[in-house]
């Protein structure tokens, strides 16, 4: 009964001091709403960043020969029988719901040459139909067309490479590479299309050619250097990697990598950006805590006579402290609920279709080998929402402890001297 009475006193005090309570609650609610919005925007930006980078790279999951990531050499490839086992594993019911598509690729370094010049390039043999679903590169078309099913000697090249080799759509040039037997052989190709990503290393170095053409040219029938897997979300990567490793563990010569392992530069970029977000949120938490501490502390200092009367009527110093702590808890809980609702309403109600940041850069956005869509769509994650609400509740509670301690140490005789 005594605890109930103390809580009722705390609740009555919150309701009686409406201006103070409203200001304190507003600071916490707005802080939590801002936290929810910023976390949703950061998570959405990271998801788009990762999705863009893996579509132009190794996918969310890369399946390769064990040595290929370190060497990048054609001799470290998956043969036709291993590719068949990988295809079977990717159709397993345990991973199929999380997979959008996958793309077999043969990737080698080589030389692109024309009458104008010769440049080192990265040659990727791709399945045109799968690549149109998997990659964003076909969407960067500026001239001509992307590779079509049935194409044999066509190539899709970057704008910088076309400029330096003085090539236009329909022009011929030669790709030279090392075959599986170790010989160096050339292959005459015709430009089917030109792309522009704004990423210099791609616009000048990347060449897409039909997969079967590369296999015949380099003497690796049915083989791939990598199978890139695109998932519905980067959050499913660990689950799919574990399942595929268990499925393919008995098959020697096959290695399954998540995007963090296959693309360490992308992983580092995302982690650094995350640390920046955490620093911002730490500063935000500190501001909220100081606002709560100031509001409740001023309340204690301005109500000494009230607390003196309560102690004169029978409350102990500790019980007076519990009343003040109870006020802080009520304000924190009410503010937490209001802030979460406000954050969800503002983020989803006004920005669910994304926020366009294209005006901040006329050259487009790119990072870690990916083209970033300037329209960032916030992404809500239950874990982040719970963490944000719990963090605000903890901060509100901790910020109420010192004022409660001060209230518990008031001297009754001195307190009664103060006027209301």
C-alpha cells in the first residue's frame, strides 16, 4: 500500500505541474522520434548501399573455389560438376525463399585493344538474361543495347574505355586473355552497347561478354569462377551462408562467402558509417539526458517546501526520493510511448517513399564499387526500434536518480522555510 501511495503522489505531482511535465516529456519524445527517424534512414541507406554494390560485384553470397578470392586466377574455378551441385543447393527449400536470383560468371583480367590504343580490363562472362535481373549495369546504358540471349561476339563496355579506344557501337576490337592451358589468345568482339556509371574503375575497366563465348575462348566449358547470389535482403546473408555451407560442406573445392568476406572494402565502409551514426546518437542521448536532469532538478529545487510538508506529515527522506524518482519514471514512460508513435508516424507518414538527396550532388553517388540511389527509403527494424525505446527509458531513469537523491536528503526544518 505504501508503494501505491508513493506512486499516486508522484503521478499527482506530474499532473499538477503540467507545464514542467509537458516540457520535459516533449524533450524526450522529440529526441526519441529523431532517433527512430535517423536510425531508419541510416538502415535504409545502408541497405541500398549494400544492394547497389553487390549487384555490381559478387552478390550478397559468393560461391567460388577456395583460392579464387585471393588469386583471382582462372585456374581456381568451379568445373561443370561443381556448378551443377551449386545450382542444386540454391534450389533447396531452406534457402530458396530468400534468393532473388543468381548469376554464373567467368571473370578474368585481360587486354582490350583497338587501332587507337590498348588498355588492361576486367572481362566478365555473363548470362545476359540473368544479368539483366541481377545487375544494375544494364540500366546505365547510354548507347546501343545490352547483351541479348544468343549473342556470341558482342561486348558491353564502359564509356571511358570506349573513349580511350575510340570505339562506337558496332565497332570491332580485340580482347586478349590467358586460357586455361596457359596460352594467350585473342578474341575479336563487336561493341553492342556502352554504359556510364560514374565510377572510373568500372567505366574504364569493365567489359561484359556472353558467358558461353568466354567459356569457348578460354577453354573452360561449363565452368565458372564465381556464382553470385542476390538475396531479398542483406539481413538474410548469414542464414543463407550457413545453410549453403552445410549443404556444400561435403563437396571439396567449393567455398561459400558472405558479402562482408567477399567485399571487405564495402564492409569497412558500412562499418565506418555505422560508427559515425553511433557517435551522433551518443551526443543526442547526452543532450536528452541533460534536458531531463535539468527539468527534474529545477523541479526539486523549486519545491523544497512541498517536500518538507510531505516529510512533516510522515514521509521519510527515502520515500520522498522515491516520489521524485516515480515522477521521472512516469514522464519517461509516457515520453517513450509518445516518441515512438511520433517517430513512426513522421518517418512512415511523410518519408515512406524515400528522401531525395540528389540535389546535394550533380555527379551521382557511388561508394565501394556501387552506384547509390540518391532516393533513400527508411527501413524499420524491430531490433533497432526496441533498442531506441529501451535506451531512452534507461536514460530517463538514470537522469532521475540524482534529483531523487537530492530530494531524499532535504532537511525538514530548512525546507519549511521556503515559500511556494
